[in-house]
């Protein structure tokens, strides 16, 4: 098979026109999201260091982490953390290359602590135990970086996918979490922790939203207070949705496991605003995809983007690029209800000439015009030609990944 | 929304009729698969212990692990491992309940070591470093187990999906890996390690198979020997495919990054038959789905099944059940080209009455008869009524999960 | 044997009159000293917390730690740390008691990081990896604390020893390290790291001082610079000794392994001023005794004091008390050239009534008067009566322990 | 100061003639002894490997370990282990040298597991969690090994001491533990665990023996059974001492913290025969010295011998050699009541020409004849000439070190 671009018009109902849709988002304080965002932040900081020291990003692959929950004891009015949250950081980086050495340990530790202190109101360095499991990058893979004269080669065989447009359900889920974790909401409801999971099931035009939200026990005086504030939050979220008008019919539940009348056992309290302080562990690549959602009825690529290096790992680059391509195609080509873009490449092959790009447009009649095909080709060509610019945005951390 | 069963016929081309398909399988010795299989084996052994001691499975959730690659040095004729493979085992189990205590540490360690010794020819206990990060299960979740009189309640809010039929591409990928890791193949090609990744891109009726296979250096005398044996393997795999006749046109590549003439650097050698001995790390839930494949163009559920408890975690139970339902529906209902089955439930709700089951049949005319709908309802009802029997198969480890 | 006080006059030459004496001190930045001081600081902070919350110190025993050296690469002008220093913190504390819970994790982590940042100029939180291995205290031992009505009981069977007076060799060693780690010296010689080991062999009236001192590579421009500054330091130390007049004849060596003319290999450089950044590991109880020295020709108790709880662990309390008793006896009783004081108790016995106190006075004639015996008894009695006050000084961290 | 031999006759009462003596031994199953013996066994196995592969021992220093107690729950009739014993193994070894690579990870892990399975009846691999913290040896220290043409150089500055003769108290303590951990005793009293600590206080001719002994709960049916068996053991130990006739007056206590009538809380039970299964942690160098005892009233060297390399680390070699020298001198020279031998050397100096050997003989008149001096010189000279043979015994593991 020659490297190529393939366009396969699909005659199928677009996602937003299907009767059902299931979409999930794990908020910033969810253990899986923590893993994704911390590891990606580390990759960003390390990339900057590599560039500063050597003019280019060196090989690294930091898409492995395990957050092992700490131990804490909740109390109304404020509980205590007993054992720290342990974040185990993997997996490979370049420690030395061509006469340069890199203070990987420092950069990683500083970036990780900083991430927590900036993103989670109640997690400080004294709540954290960082285990450093970052080893030296294999020479086979480092060699991909060494020989950049002929362009950068892919350091894995992978296939990724992106799509457009975003559905209303997806928007509703993403915006709900953003709202719940916004400065305004936290100011009105400080008892709302950053560990929030929003799950939506759309049944035709009706949305069922199931929200899991860790409460911060220092702001909750009693069981009664807990349920009162939950009721008030529910009203606030309902009002938010009324204003946004995503759906007319909406049913919202918070903390489904709660049971009134049995004291603390019947509530969802945490000390630090995240279940990571005591009960829930996390990993990289187990939460949101690069569209910041888990859009369950859509296909998903095989790769976790967070923490991968932004110049040779197509599991990161194509992941983001596929969404960008789909958005541009959908925006610029008339008559496309939905479009899926797949990118596939094999290890060692140049990243700017993938083995295959498969574009699957969905139109009302299941066809695309030859003019549209030409425009699609153009969009793909332009983006491949500018892939370094996208890599640059990944290096700088401009692109959010979870 | 009331709990319910929804049937949404889709007018769309079934997967096997689309022009492109991308399917991957990470073999038994791949670091991600190792994590999945070890953690699930531990869950199985622990479940058996719980049943033996208390008559029921106790709460546990072992779907987190991080394998940090060891360090080794390859040599033609046999290299050496310098540092052990570190497997970090998370995350929660029940250590004591109702006057019973459970030797969790022993069971976990024994099961993990046994798994390696049984499944990977060259990994022995002396190559392993096990880090035990299994904490005590949260009381909120343990309570789900305590009150089983009213049936078992879901311990997470999740949506899962299964589908049928299996496509030829999927079969080809799964069988290729099984063949490469079969006793016969290993006997003919002992230099073939267990760490095998098979990636397939189907373009219409043409299959491109990209295989990554760790060679075992003790059986490889020289660079020349390596490439000779690789050539012979390629012929053997080609012959296997010729006999199986999955596809007429097939293009197979092994170890795409290899370069002849530069010595060991240009080959893919390992000491223990897995890249875990030196370069590649892994996690739970990052490899194969419960159909043992990564079928990239199909939707995927939001949950890693491996290691989850088999009686309350719908992320495991529904994961398997959705595939079973899809297979039964596809087999029993005439005229269905393909079917997708979704199950959705919220935490605390009974596992045998999910909030929603969504069946999406694909037929040539985009419709299903009312008779077919009735039969589908029947199949769902039967399976929900017998969900305990499925759980039993998960407890016993009868169902392979990765 | 009844609990009792025994006086055994010894007819033997006092230490300072012997022909030979060997004394060592591991400075504040030595990996063993780091372990001692950090763990003791943690014990102090935890004790304060326990008192604040419950009015009394709760059981803990933190006399176990392992510092695993990091990895760094030295350069003239400033090298880099590649992997963090890992400090593994053991072993037991009380996390909850009588309805109180204690944020052990936070206190431990905060105290450890603070210790480094205050005591070692170049070690910051980003150079550290803290591994928390502190478990829950055994109930058998916690019970010692629960029942304090009858006074505190010893939580181990141990024998400790102290002695007086300090010899000139001991003073010279202690003061040499204090001088080398003083603000003044560091200001004049910033290239002198905190990791300093002073070993002295006194042969009659001649002192051989062997100093190992980690240089801080950012202040060392070249091999030549290194040897020049070492020469200048040597002169400064010689001048210090000339002023102090400890010994007329003195021979001082710095970094005995150095070899000129082979570049960096022949020097002793570190990035952070401590060999912990790359080569030397440490443990609790392997360095200085509670007199802050390793006085090799004197007997030593069987216990590491650092990190032990200050109210029931006689391995800490008696360790300090024995030296205090010896000093008071030596100071107050005429004619004693030297005195050794031993304290022995068994687990479960009250700390203020040890099974045995053995006082070994050395006088010119090998005897003590009955008046002296009476005064010794008085001193012992007073100190036992005020043992809580000593414990208070240990709780507050007033007493330096390594 | 020139390298030299110094003889300083001391006019002082020998240890055995003093009124008091305190001697301790931590038995084979004590957490500190476990650390010592495991790490030394690892050093022995690694040394054998180095010799086999390269003809010589390569640099290593494995005298750091931290055993973090597991977690278990005791029951009369047999409790359970919940979490494994974690043994953290430090600190440095040579992984590669001169084209050879060494499977350090395998050797270490295999030796550690084997040690437990051979020495502690109830600890198997499934009770263990091994954490590998062994880094690469520093090149400065490796260089000591590289240049062996001029003999081996010391890789630390240290002073060590040995003495003779062994006192009756020391013999009694050592033999008591050996008896309690003998096959015969274990066969009669299987409930006696390997974790035994013997503490002796000799007051003139009276011995007070305080024994702490972990009971194995599977062999103890009830509180009553526990105290009955303890009584029977006490009788057996008393009978052992009666036969040995070490002392006429002897007072023996077992498990001083026991209290009858309060159930399990008042007993000292373990699941695995060592307190390491649940409560007590350990370290290298915190237990027995190389005479296998803690002879508290004698001076002690500054070094832990266990785990150090047997060809250049004088902290191991001199530690053993000092005792050997003292024994030979005491045995061969008439009229010596006791003798202490000190060896001192500085890093980089040849191990067979120490900077100083100080011999301190104690005779009735505080003198030694010139003939005796000559014979002492002879003994020292012979032993230094044959130091390689001693190193050979250390390499082979023939010498017991804790």
C-alpha cells in the first residue's frame, strides 16, 4: 500500500441525529485526569528544557503514571489526611545527550508539585508523595531524534481519530464541568471539590446528567448542611442549564450513592476536594480523550496523548491533528453533517507522511462532490506541511489534552 | 427516565462492509497486556479466597497497575538483565470483614509470580520487583457488598458497549497473535518473544499487517542470524495466512524500525522476550478490550475490565455482557448485518436492572421487525435474569479479558 | 535483681590519658546524619502535634530511614541532578487515638522538606523523593501510652551509656566540623559542601585529621581551581586549629582520594554539596551518637536515638540522660578523672525506675569516697525525679541528637 | 604519622572481671538481623558472580537496607498476613565493567528470597515485597578496583576494633539464642518464632536474662496455652543453663510485656515467627556486631560489616580481622588477661598497610614484655601478609557476620 489519502463517504446518521448519546467528562480533580494533566505538564516543561539546552526536543515518553490514593479521615467541619497521595511517575526521558545533561528529576518534581498547587485548591506539597520511575530512553528510540535531517520519524505504530462537529450533548457535558470547576461556582460553593465526574445519557431530546462531586468536609458542618448545600447546588446547576438552553428536558442527579439519615456514611466527603485523598486511584489514559471528553458512542484512538513527546509520538500529534482536520473539513466543506478523520502510521516512518489518512464524511445523501474531495485534500496537505507548527503548540502546552 | 430497553435501528454500513478497518492486538507479553492479565488473575484468585472464607466476593478493585520496565543489556547469544521489572499493584481490596481477615498480600504476590512463570517463558520471580499499593476499600463502596439482600448494586456510573459479528480483520489479527504465541510457533521459532503487537489496516480487500515482535537474544547469534530468522518467520506467517485465507492480498512487515548493517542497534532484541525487560512500560486498561482486540473503528466503553471485581463493578460485568448480548442477538435474529449493544447504569443502582440498554441493529433496510424486537427483548431479559451466572464465570476466571 | 543503683569504681586510665584516641564526626550533610536529623525533626514535629491535639505525646517510633542516593552529573562550573535523592521514611506512628486523628502524612512531609531547605543550602524540594513507609503503631506498644496514670513505661529493653568529660580530641573534631559548616566558613568558601566527615586519630599529643569534604561544583571552575581552593581551605583549617590550640602537632588531609592531573575524576565534586546527590546512601543510627560524635574508643549504647519517641523510648531518653548524669557527676564530684554512667531497663518497666544504673568512676587511686557515693546517689535521684523535664526538652527539639 | 604498629599496655580490669556486663544478641529472625544477613548473603552471591565472570570481585556496597514491617492479624490457632514485609535493598553495585554485564537484579532477588526460605520457617516469597534501590557504583570508587596491580586500596576511612577473650556472659548470650533457634528446640517448641532477642545483665556472678520471643500463632490455641507453653519454655531454658553451668545464679524472663487475663492483647504473637510481619522494622548495622553480639561495655567500630564488599571495604575486612588478631594474640601470648586490637586506615591507602594498628593488652601488672611485643608484631605481620586469604573467606560467606 502506498502512503495515501482515502476518502470514504459514509451513509449513516450523524451522532447528533441518533436517538442516544452517552458522554462523560472527568473533571480536573478526578484521579485519572490528575494523572493525565500532571504528566502532560511534565512533558511540556521537559520539552522546554530540552529546547533551551539543545535547540530541540529530546526523546521522552511520560504517558504512564499511577496515582495511589492516600488515606484520610473525614469529619464534618474538617477531617484530616493521614497518609499522602502517592503519584508514581513513569516512564522514559533523556537524561543526557551529546554532552548535555538534563536535570530531569528537578524539572519533573517541580512541575508536578506546581501543578497540584495551581489546580487543586487544597492539595499542597505536604499531601504528596512522588515516586520517580522515569528511566533512560532506549537508544533505538533515541535514534529517531538523533537523525532529524530527514524530518522526524514516528516512534510507534498507531492509528488515531478525530471528528466534528461537537454535539450539543458534548458541549453540555464539557461546559457543565467547566462551570462547576469555575472560580465563580467555587466562590459560591466552596464545599464543591475539584473531583467532579459528569455523565450524560441523551435519550432523544432529553438529557440525564449524573454528577459525582467530592465535597470538601471543612465546609460541611453536618449531614443536614450537606444535603441542604447539595440541594442548592442542584438548583444552581439547573439554572445554569436553563440559561444555556442546551436541552429543554433535563434530569440532574448529584452523588447518587448518598443516603440521608445515616450520618457521614451517607455522604460523599473528602478532605482535599478529591477522592484521591482516600479512596480512588488513577492512571494516565483512562479518562478524557484529547477532545476533553469521553464520547462513548464515537470511535476512540488507541493512544493516551498525555505525557507523550510532542515531536515524534504520533499518539499525541495525530490525536490532536485528527480533531483539527475534522473541524476544518466540517467548517469549510458545505453539506457535511459530520466527518471522521483517521491517521495511521508505522514506527520509523516520517510523521508528515502518514501511511494513511482516511476521511469519512457523512452527508445527507452519502456522497461528496469531487470539488469537496479536492478541498479536503488541500486541507490535509496544508496541515501536514505545517505539522511542525502544531508540534510547537504541543511543546508550549497551549493545547489542553484532558 | 425510567429504566428501560431501547432499540434504535441504524441505517449505516456495517463495519465489515466499510472500506477501511484498523484493528490492533497487543500480545500476552506486551507490557499493557501483562498488566491487564496479571491484575485480573489476582482478582480471580482473591475472589476465590473471599468466597471460600465468607461465601461471597468481597469488595475489591484492582484495575490499576504500572509496570516500569527493568534494565537489561542485549548480546547476541544472550544478554543479561541488570535491574528487575517493577510491577506496581493497585488499588483496593478488603482485608478484613465481619470477623474474617484475608491474606491479601500472599494471594496477590503468589498469583502475580505464578502468572509470569506460567505465561512468559523467560520471566522468573528473580526478574520481578512487586510493589504493593493495595489499600483498604472505602466503606461507602464496601457497603454495597454488605447489603446483598436486595441484589448487588453497581459500584460506579458507567456505560459499556459490545458488538457482533466479529469481522474477518478482527479474526485475522487475533489468530495471528495466537499463532505467533502458540506452542508450535515458539517451538519452531524460540527466538520469538511473547511481546508481540499486531496492527492491521484493511483497505478494501487488502490487509496490511505490521507486526512488532521482541526477539529473545539468547537464540540470536548475530545480526545476520537475526535477519535470516526474521525472513523465515515472515515466510511462516505468510504461509499461515495462505492456509487461513482471511485475505487474498496481504502485506506483512515485522519490526519496522530494523535497519540492516548497523549491528545490534538495527534489531529488536530483548533478554526475556518482552520489552518490559528494558524499555517499555505498561498500565492496566491501555491495551486490548474485552474482545481481546483494539477494534479502532468501533466504539469502546469507558472502562478497563481487568482487575475489577466481578460481582458489582459494571465496568467488568457489562463489558463482557454487552458482547455476549450482541452475539446472541446477531446469531438469533435474521437479517441483522451488525448489532451494537450498550448498557448504562448509575452507581448504587441494581446491576440486574440497568438504567438503559440500547440495542442498535444494522440491517440492509435500516429497520427491524416487531418480531425481532420481541426476540431481542427476550434475549436481554434472559441474560439479566442470569447475570449471576455470568458473574460466576468472571469469578472463576473462565472469561479471558485481554 | 532489685532495681538499683550500682557504683563500680574502675582503676583504669581515663580516655584522655590514653596514648591513642580515635574520634569521628559525620557533618550535617552526610547521608547518615541527614537521616538522623530529618527523622528526629519529624519526631519533634509529630510530638508537638500530638500534644496540641491530645495533651500528650502518642506512640511513634521513627528511627528508621534509608536515604538512597540520587543521580547527578558533575561539571566544573556547575553540574546537574538527574534523579532525585530518595528518602524512605519509616517506621511507626499513631494515626488515630481516642477519637482524634492526626495528619501524619502532612506533618512528616512538611517537616522533612523544611529540614532540607533550612539545613542544606542547595537541596530544595525538587531534589527530593520522599517515600512514606510509616505504618500504624502496634496496639501492644500503644497500650504503654494509654495507661499513663502509673507513669510512662519503657517500650523496649535497652542499655545506654554516657560519659564525661569530653576529651580535647572530641572537642577538636566537633568544633572542626562546626567551623567548616559555619556561616563564616561557607561565606569564605562557598565551594565547601555540607557533607563533611572528620576523622581524627590522636597518637599521644599528635593529631591526624582526615577530612572528607564534598565540593559544590558550581563554584569550582577547573581542576586547577579545585586544588587551589583545597589548598586555601587547608590553610584556613590549620589557622583555625592554631588559634584554638587543641594540639601543637597536627596533620590535616582533605579528600585523600584526590589525584591531580587526571581532571574531574581526581576530585570530589557534588552538585548539591552532599554525596547523597549521586553516590552515598545513608541510614538512621549509623552516624554520630547523641554526643554528636563517634568516639570509637568509648563504649556505645545499643540504640539509635534519632526519631524515637521522647516519652517512652529509653533508647532516646536514657541515651541523653546518661551523658547528662555523667557530666553532672564529673563536674560536682572532686577527684574523678572520668566517669561512665549506664542505664538499663526492660520493656514495660517504668522509665523513672530503671532496673539498673551503673556508675563507673575513674579516679587516680581507683576509689571513691562514701561522701562521693552519696552525692552521686543524689544526682541520680534528682534526675530521675525530673525525667519528665528532660523528656520535655526532647519533645521540643532543644536537644541536638546527631 | 608513618604507618605503624603501636602497642599500648593498659592497666585496667578486663571485662570479665568487672562487676557488671551487658550483652545482647538479636536472633536470626529479628528485623535488624534479617537486614544484616540478607544483605551479606547478597554480597556473597554477587562476589561469586563477579569472580566467575571477571576473575575478581567488582565494586559493590550493599550495607544499606530497610525492612518495613508488613501487616498481619493474629489469631489463636493461626492468623493471617495482610500486607507483605517490604525489604528495601540498597545501595551500590557494578552492573557493567570492561565489556562484562552482570545480572545484578536476578542475583539479588534470588539470593534474598532464598535466604528467607532457608532461614525462617514461615516466610515464603509470597510474604515478601522486595524494593530494589541498588544504583551504579561511583566511578571514583570503582577506580579502586580497576587498578589492582599495586594491591587493593581501602574504599573508606575507618577504624575498627576486635577483642579477646570472649567472656562467659557473651558465650551464654550467644549460646542461648543458638539453642532457642536450634532444630531441637524448634521441634520441641514449634511455637517459638525465629525472632528472638536475648539481653543479659551480669551483676557480679548473677545473670539476669531478658528474652523477647515472637510466638507463632498457628501453634497457640488460647491464652492459657500461650502461658503454659511459655512456662515450659522457661523451664527448658533454665535446664539448658543448668547443664551449661555458665552461672550459678540466673534469672530468666520471657516476654516482659505479657499480661495474663486480658486475652491476645497480653501475649506476643506473630503469624510468621517474626515481628517483621506486623510491627517491627529493621536496618542494616543496627544489630549484632561481627562477633555476633552487642557487647555493650566494649568499644565498637564505626562500621556495619554486613553487605560491604569483601576485598576493599575495610569496614568489613578489618572488622573481622581485628577479632582474629585479638584472638591469636590472646591465645599465643602468656599473661594477657584481655587484648583489644584497633585497625585504622584512610581511603585510597592499601588495605594491607593500614595507617595504624593499635594493640592494647591488659595484664595483671599493666605491662608486656619485649618478647611478647615481638610475638605480637609477628602475628600482625603474618595476618597482613595473608589478608587476601581472609578476604577469600569473606567472599565465600564462610565467616558469619551477624
